[in-house]
C-alpha cells in the first residue's frame, strides 16, 4: 500500500511549519507515522533508544518532505532524563505535536502478573507521557497550537485475552487522556488511536508467544485473528499513521478526547 506517493491521504503541506516529536519511532506504527508526517511537510523529531535505527529513518525522511528532521535517543523509562532532553529541544524550536508511543508489555494472564510487572510498563507509558505533556504544553499554548496523540490499543474498549498488564495499562492511558481533554487549553487537542491487528514486529512476537504457550501453529493463530476482522487482512502501519497524522492537522481541531479505532471493524462495541 502506497500512502506516500501522489495519492497520499494528506496534502503535501498539511503539516508545514509544525514540529512533531514521535516516541517509539524506530519501527512499526511509530516509524510509519514519522514517514507520513514528513511527507505532509512536518519537521519530525524521531525518538527511541536505538540511535542507529533512528539515523537510518532520518535519512529516509529527508527524501519524503521539505521539513528538517532529527533524532532524539531517549529511554522513556528514565523519566529523570526526559526533562533535560526535552528542555534542550525546546531551546532550539517549539514542538507542536507529541505522539506518545511505546512498546507494549509482555503477554500473560493478569492474575499471574506481579506488582513489579505492572510498575515498569506504567513508567514507560503513563509516567513518561504525563512528563512529556507537562513539559510541552506551555510551549504549545504560547504557539497557539498543540496536538497530543497516544498510540494505544483496541483493548481500551474490549480487553484482549492473555494481555492482562497491557489491557490494564491501556485503559489507564485512555482515562488519563480523557481527563486531560477537559483541562488542556483550547488550542491543544488530545486523542488516542487504537490500532487493531497491524502488520508489525509486535504482532509477530505476540503470535510467537501464543504458539509457545498453546502449540497452535502461526497460521492457525493468524487465521483466528483474521476471522474477527471484517476487512479480512492485517492493517498496514501506514494506514494507522495516516489517521494519526490527520489528527495532528489544523483540520482536526474539533476532535478532542476521543479514542479512535483503526481496526478493520474488529471491535463489536459501538
């Protein structure tokens, strides 16, 4: 699927003049979001722990749009280091768009999970996102423009079996964002995107863990997933990224405090 060519969903200048910080950008939906935003004219700051992967991604971004792109190696679990890195960025340029995204926790029943296994993912996701928002909101308000988007999960609406810690965490993130939607200045929106079965390494590792636990073949696992999805295929990360990029544009200024599924119709709830 080519969403970066002449038939791109977003106009080439839809995000011109805006700077986006994308967390978890080294792969998957985060990397796809960086590509779509760059093609839409944004200045993109890609952040993750792997500097080499970020460097390769920025080389690609430079060929997709007219923006200025850079890397930010950052560990979201180190909340003490986040402040210094973000303040350094803000001394260079304002940041208008924040994409909160991080790798999900390992699967398993919630009843079997220890408190320690809950603590680390909450730090990487909720604590880091809250820290980033507090740091960036003053500049967004002074710029008169802010977009905050979380890449979460459809488990916000319907918990997914064998992802107990993730289900708990995602629900907390959605409630946090909804609460902030009533507190943020009028010029700043906050929304969540809920990916369904998306063609990423994360989904592949989840399938492998199910295989290891149950003995089911990867084909059987995949077919079981697709039987739940009316479009009968995995979602391309660029499809999800295009929704995220749209929510980042001025055209989406009236969308605030929603959790939007990009799941091929899998969710049964209204």
